[in-house]
C-alpha cells in the first residue's frame, strides 16, 4: 500500500468517528471533538481528543500542541483520580487576554497498560548493558509497570504521532503544519517522551514541554543507570537551539522529590549545548507534588514560553 493510499484510507476510516458516542469531557470554553480508537500500525488503538478554541474557524490557521495522557487533560469528573490539567481553562484565560497565539490541543490518550513502554525513550535504554537492562526491567516488574518483560515501544509511538496522527490532523483541521507551529507536551513519563520526540524528530517539532520529567525511568535512584543514559542521549541529540525551544520544570514532593539533582545535570547539558533563556527554561516549584493539580497551576509558564505572543 503506497503512503498516499494508506493516508487516504486512514482519512476515510476516521472521518466518520469524530463525533463519537462516548461522553466527551466538559470544557469551560471551546469544544472537544473525539477520534475514537484511532487505529495504528504501530501502537494499540486509543482515543484522541481535539480541543478547538472558542471561535475556531476554517479561515484561520492554528498552531498545534500535541499532549500526552489525553484522558487527563480536560475534565476531572472523568479521570481515575478526579484530577485534571484543566488545560482548556488555562488556555482560554490566556487567549482571552491576547497573550497566546491561536492553537489547538491534540490530546492523545495513553494506552493504559502500554503507557510506560510507549513513553520510555527507546534509544537510551538500548544503550544499556545487559545487566543494566535487567536491573531496569526487574524494577519495572516490581512496580507493576511490566509483567514478565519490558521492551520500550517509544520509537513506534513516535511513528504513530508523526506518520499517522499528524497527517490526519493536518488534513482535517485548519492548522499550520510547519515545525515552528508544532509543539509537544507532557508530564512525568509524558515529559520524557516529549523530550525524546523533539530529539528524534527535530524537523517536525519546534518545541517541547517536559513537566516533572521522570528522569529515573523507574522509581528509585539507587543502582539506576537510566538518568545517566538520558543525559548522555541529550548531550548527543539535542536539536539546534536556534530553531527549537525546551521547557522543563519540577517540584520536590512525592515522586518529584527524585528529580532536582538530575534536572540540575540536565540543565548543565542545555548550557553546554548552547541553549539560553531565549530557547530554554527550567523552573523549580518548591512544595509542588507529582499531580495534575500541580501541572495545572504551572501550565501557563510553558504555554507563554512556547506560544506566547
């Protein structure tokens, strides 16, 4: 099947599913359109929620912010922990004050059981020794993130985003398709995969939001080779600071307590690779924990940094 025929086939299948019968998240402004169970050659089917701002019009071209963990973005009454980013609320307030460019949010639901493998940067893991891989796998099994084995699938997840989902969004919605108007965002493991996406596809994404980035990969720092593997990967693969922007942040409570030391090492890599306040921001929020409530409070900072007027 040629790429063109494949793309047209995807459009045909999904154009009838935007108005899915499932209950959509309630938003304070704008509207949600859902692609239900987006089929992929690379990952398990998953919902995609597209938030369109108030007054969305086909006569205007919008930037696009792709966000991971899409089921946690808009409506706390529908989430497992009764928390959400309330992204529509944050964005709408900033847009009403004319502080942001026009953009839409594409919220990609995680795959549930596949979340950790989908979001775990693959190439840094593959650079580990066999014994180091065994250490990581055993810790993920102990923590319930894997059953009897663990194989990162993030390269396939990014292929899904770049070769299947983005072409669909570009075709169906009135959006700007260039790198300068295409961004990616997430928290925790979603922060890791956002960093990885920017490094693996620097021609596609112009900026990444990495909130409470889960640099340990597992849930302990002792005898853990992953932070160094991620830092080495960043040092080799960070894209050109003249054409890309990166935002990091972290708290110091609950799971975020694991991050401050590693983030400081990452910040040094950013400096060494030529990043400055023009194209990179790291913010520390003492007292913040690892939750949607914290990410909601902080969301305005990366939005203004990447999409501010």
